[in-house]
């Protein structure tokens, strides 16, 4: 059974990626853990691309979105969100106006990604 789980782990992560992302989102929102959103997107892309988290970079995410048909305006919005999320993940004391907007934008992007990833 363990071998079966190990062998199928990438497929299970792929199938459950959005459920896990939404669970992480709910937890982050409840605790105002803005920085967790950045890691949520890393984990989501890793699961959907069936690679390890260490293989996911902002560039990989952007190239994936570009390949899936996102236009330049949408890519710019994605870059801005990711930059704000990275600030919160790695510089948690960095003041950012409209932190609650990050949650609104993150849930919007989860919906977009669910359609194209």
C-alpha cells in the first residue's frame, strides 16, 4: 500500500491541488497570515505541473500562465500580486496598504487558475 501511495503521490497532489489551496487560503484568511498565500501558489503550481516545489519559481509560474493563454495585462496583475505576496512571505513586518485586498485578489486568481491549470 505504501508503494502504491508513493507511486501515485504526484497524481494525488495534482487532483487535490485546488482543494488544498482553498484550505490553505481559508486558514491564512482566518489567521491573517498574508505570507502563506505566496507559498499556497507555489504549492499549487508544483502540484498541477507535477514537479517539486523547489522547481517552481516566479518565472516558471509566469511562463506557464503565458503558455495557457493569459494576456499581458493579466500577467502584469499576476506579477503585482505575487510581488506583494512575496513581501508578506519574506518581509512580514513590511507595511502594505490594503492587505485585505490580497485575500480578494488571491481568491480571484484561484478561480482563474482553476480554469486554466
